[in-house]
């Protein structure tokens, strides 16, 4: 069994604790060592240790018990960032126009690109994102969410909250080029669900 304390600081234990990250600096007022639940990716406890030998003793004990250690002793660690407005199914407009993405790219290609964006977002330090619309990719965001979720996740990515189809008023959304000014869509693609007034918004939500 692992020791219950070192230098007066309690050490968390339990069947779910399988991975620990050890850092010299942690961006939090009560910083020190981060203990992670590997199955959920959530920080369970942050503790401060008074000396490097104290940390080394815990690392050794954890390894002997079959646990995993992540060495971040030369790095500064911070909690995951949150981005509350993303569109993983879209590419930067500066590289590919909105019109081309939603009318020329297939749903399969856009979904594959979304999985790549999910991983890039996670590796950039974002552990939670909120996707505010698939832009005419249907329910693909629900499928992506399922692929990112749970202990048997198929692909790496941040915790993914998705809104599915965006709701917009008439004339407020759609093509970005002058050829289609004041139109709600191009080639039958609107990118969002148009709803005007209370009744239509209620119907769209239902």
C-alpha cells in the first residue's frame, strides 16, 4: 500500500487512482502535485510537498504499486482551458470559404477534419469546449461527442459539449460572398435553422 502522508501532506489513494502527474510548478493558488483520475481526466487533488526527496519517495512507491507517473518536474502545469464557442466542423475562412466548406466538402470529410480539430484543440491545452453548431453537418457533432466520451473513447479530444443545429433569424446567416447577399442559403445549404419569432423558436427547440 502507498504511504498515507509525506512531510505532513496527505496523499490521495483509492482504486480509481492510476495516474499521477508531478510538477515543480502548478498554476493554482494551492499548487504542487496533481493527482489525476485517468479514466475521466479530472484532477482529484492538488497537494504541496516541501522537498524533492518527498516527491521522489511518492513516485517510487506509486510505481512499485503499479501506478503510472508523468514527470513534469521541469514544466509548469495548469488546469485545462475552456473554450465556450468553437466550431470543430469548420475550417478557418481565411483558408477555405464557408461556402466551399458547406457545399463542396462531403459530410465524411468534414467529420474527419472535426476529429483532427478535436485532437489539436486538446493538445493546445483546452480540456472542455462547447460547439455552437455543425453548420449543416447534421447530427455529426453528436456522433463526435460519443466518440470522444467515456473510458472507451475512440479518439482523443476535449470534453465536448455540442449544440447541434444553430438557430438564426431570417437573413442573419448563410453564405459569405456577395453573389448570395440576403439569401439564407446557397445550393440548398443554410448552415443553421432559420426561425423568426417566439413560436418558430419554440418549435425549433422542440
